[in-house]
C-alpha cells in the first residue's frame, strides 16, 4: 500500500461532519468513496447513525472498511449500477470524491434517487481558487502531485461558487458552507476582515438538503 493510501484513506473527516445539525438522528448513511471507513465509523460511534453503508472502488481499502461499516460495496461510484433502493438513505457523504469523477454533476444528481425527502448531503472539495494555485499559475506552473490541491487523480476543479452551482444543478438547497484554512491563513483572514477568505481557503465544505416534497 502506498504512503498516499495510508493517510489519504484513513482520516476521519470530523471537520466536514461538524456541519451536521447537532442532535439530529440519522437512520442510514451512504459514504461515497468511503476509504477505510474511518469517517463512517465516527458517524456511528459519535453521531449515532444506525446503519452505515459505503462505496469504495479499491478492493484492498474496501476490505478495511468492511471491518467498520455495516456494508461496503466495491464498485465505481460513477459508472457501475448501484444496488440501493429508492429513498433508502437520509444522509449522503461525498468527502473529496467528486473532483475525481468525469461527470460529478450527473453523478451527484444520480445519487439523489436514494435519498429521502429532507435528507442531507455533505460535500467537500479542494479549493482551486487557493492563493497557492493562483500564484503558481501566474508563474506558469500547474504541476500535479501525489496528493493535495493538484492531486494527479483530480479530473475536476471547483471554487465555492462553482461547487454551489453543482449542488443547485442537483436540485439541492445549500444549508451551510464552510471554508477551511491553516492557522497562518486564519490570521491573515482576520487582518483582512474576511475579504480574502476565498483565496486563503484550502478546502470547501457544503451541507445541502433534498426538498421535503421530493419523491425520487
């Protein structure tokens, strides 16, 4: 297993889960691109999700997830047929997965048939508007790496504006957003009264909701 696999697939996304409403019960969650299942395990142990389900394309990583989730399916989140019933889940997670897909807009919308009316969707994507990206692009640099903002597996890139547009395209309502940054960037953000937050942020988080009156 590569160094990327050990860290990339095994981190609980408590930063993203912090957007969930406090004291809300979720019966069944689907973690799309669940990695080793650490985040869904946290969901069950600390947030009280009754039944956790995951999708993970890499078989070796999926085997780790099976020790933590109630069910894990080894398949492509984008192109394979999905073995779920309509309106089966009340929480969907897309933690740093959509940027890896050929058509994240269509894929996100496809999963909504499995989400109950009023169900929630958590999304995180890297911020292509980050100052490092802009600075390097000015210098003519767009160098891919094994992880980070320019992970060589990234096929799509988002700003907060375009991430929100993707959510609206799926006919979801944005409930809450958050942009994360390091300690030094937080200081700069404070000194600039938040005017530069979009370029200081490294990750973008969105909490969205399916219409209460929707059927599928």
